[in-house]
C-alpha cells in the first residue's frame, strides 16, 4: 500500500465506490486484493485517500511563546552551554524538552554555538583616552611630527593557551561585543620585545627579559 501514489489510491477508492468488487479493482489496477482492502479501510477511517505518512507532520515541541522565551535566554546568556539553556528553559515549560530539541529550534532560527572571535581587551576608559589622543595631534605640522618617535612592545607567546569559548549567535552577530572573547597580551609564557621608529630611522629591538620596560631600556 505504501508503494501506491495518491492517484492510484484515488482510482482504487473510485472503483469501489462505483460498485466494482475487490477482485475487479485489484485486477484492473494491478494490485493485490489485500492492498485494495487496506486502501478502503484507510479511506473509511480517515475519509482521505492520501497516505498517513505523507500527510503527517512532526508536532513542534516548542510553541511560539516557548521559542521567544528560549531566544530571550540565549540573547542574555550567550556564553552558556546548551544543557544549561535547556535547564533554564524547562523552568518555564509544563512539559520539559531535551537538549536536542533546544539545539534543533535554535538551528532553525539560524543560531549556532560558535567559537568566540578573540579581540584585544579595551576598557571604556582606554577607549576614551585613545579618542582624546587622536584629536589632540590632528593639527600638528610636519615639523612637529618629525620630532615624534613611535614605540611599541609586543609579546611573542611560547606556549599559547588552547581554551575556546563558544557563544550562541547568528552569523550577523559574529562581531557583536558580547559575542567576542576578550584577550590580553600575556596569555601563557612569552617573550616581550620593544622597538621604536621615527621619520629618520628605525630604532633597536630590545628584549625585555629582566623585568620592567624602563630598566631594560636604561641598560641598553
């Protein structure tokens, strides 16, 4: 019966309704008597000729309201696990759902657990100071810039950490502040170097292996 198309089922029911016997119907359509009987039984019980398998749909375990609750939880706790999301969601539900159901719903909404993109940690105070500094020299002349020496230090990590942070987000939220993983310069054992450059030449590269930056430069 499952191999019959909806059209063939319709033919079977139609033949029976116009008075054909089960044997005549099976011979005319090239199917077994048992198949004809099953089609007619299904038609009598459901009033339809289509297969129950084709017409059935998986009932959603989360209602629209439940989905909104889940998304609010995810947006407020993006760096938590699926298991914890499920546990918190189930506190709002009459019938608890599984972690698989939660993941399936979030994936349908294009929300996946991704590795957080690292970025240098900058505080609000740092941001304010950097913006103020950018405005300060914008009126300098060329001669003034000739007196500037640019220097910076950099850390070369010998044993980088491999820890990952996963966040729940959509592709468009990849660089949202609360979807990033803040980093600092000194993750793991590292070697710090300092160098400088001016309009006229490049300065030396100093390895800072004896404590502070000041003591290293004085020794140099």
